[in-house]
C-alpha cells in the first residue's frame, strides 16, 4: 500500500534568511512520499529567486502581494489539495527546524484515527532545545482556548503519550484533506492571529479531533516575521480572539470575556505608559475596539 501524499507548506514573507534551515530540515525527513512547497507571500527580498537557486527541487508558489497569514496559506492549501492531490498538508512556519521523523510521525497518527483532523507534536524553543514552547493547549471554562501545555518545562518524558488536545497552536500541524474540503481552510477575516483558533472551532463542530503525538518534534524561533512584541501583533492579539468568541459562542459566554479583556487593558495601561510604549498601548485598545465594532456590525453586541 502506498503512503499518503504529504505536501509541506512553508509560508514566507521577507524571511529568506530563515528558510535555509527550515527547508533543509524538512528535506532530511525519512518519509517516502512528500514534497516541500514554499509560499512566497509577496516578498520583496528576493525569496523566489533565492529558493530556486539554492534548492532547485523546491517549488515556489508566489503571490504577487501579501495575502496575510491565512490568505497565504489558503493559496497554498488550494494548490496542494487541488493541483498536487495531497492527502495531507503539513502547515509550517518558516522560523523552524524540523526533526527528521516529524512527517512520518504526524502521518502515522493521522492514519490511525479517521477523525484526526489536525495532528500536532512537540514544539521546543530553538534556543533551549529541550524546553517546550507547547505540546498543545488546554480547555478553559471561561477563556475556552486555554494556555499552552508544557510551556517552559524541560522535556523529561512527561508528555510522551498520544492524546487528544482541546486546542493547539498552528506553528506546525498536519491537516487532513477532508477537513479542508468541509471547512474551506482558514477564514481570511483573521488575516493574522486567531486564524487557527477559528479553524479548530469549525472543524471540532463537525466532529474532528486535534490529536497530539509525542513522536513529532520541531524547534521554533518564535514570531520572527511579525515580532513577538510588535505593535502589529498587539493589534491582532487584542482583536481576533474576541471575534472568534463572538462568531462561535453564545452572548452569555463571550460578554464575560470582553469585560475581562477590558479590565485587563485598564490594568496594563499604566505600566505601558511608564515604559513609554504608547504606540503599543494604542494598538491594544484599537484592536479591542475594532473587535467591538465587528460585534456591533454583525449584531453580536446589540
């Protein structure tokens, strides 16, 4: 029996300097039926030419403008499933180093469970190779999408069991074709941040699961494209998760979240002012009120 076809999609925007390790590590995988495709999401740093020259066997799928995170990946998902007829797509950031068994481990897990819509594994900090960034996310009765499991813990085998997860981060995950066909992929309402949360909600509503395998490993350099503490990220972090709650939950469930975020912003504002982070603070509030405006327009707050 032939192995399922896996397309590894690496999204890149002006991150040429990050790609060599990501591509090289994926290409060193032991799986026997996969291809790596780089999505050049409107880059202006010569990514397209550099990849073609440095890695002649790697296909570059170029967009003429930056489609955002969700739009860029949707462009790649359409190519992988409709033109390359993939069974699975491994979605990946560009600021990573993958273990040589990551593809085979994810595919084995996916093939063992027909309702495994997304499959994830261990994510370590790149600069602390045995320290977890995440091995999935918890369910939270109020926040719904809870915190990262294992964050900043050393790997001592405590997460070496295959398990279903409530939620996860899409630093890398294997997506089943059937999930993409039934959900349409990412919602481009969430150009950056919150897009994985929203997609998971829609897939889970159809009965699909998020499965974790400890045998898949990857090292992440963390927010190298948009910046971990950037004002850009602050805006979307404040806006998009609230919209996910309003899209998919009842008013009695998301009103407490909105109030909690409001109080949190009030509490953090003096600290940000004292640190002189005025633009960051502005973007936090701008993102918050943008979410409220979305709620009004979509009759979620009326």
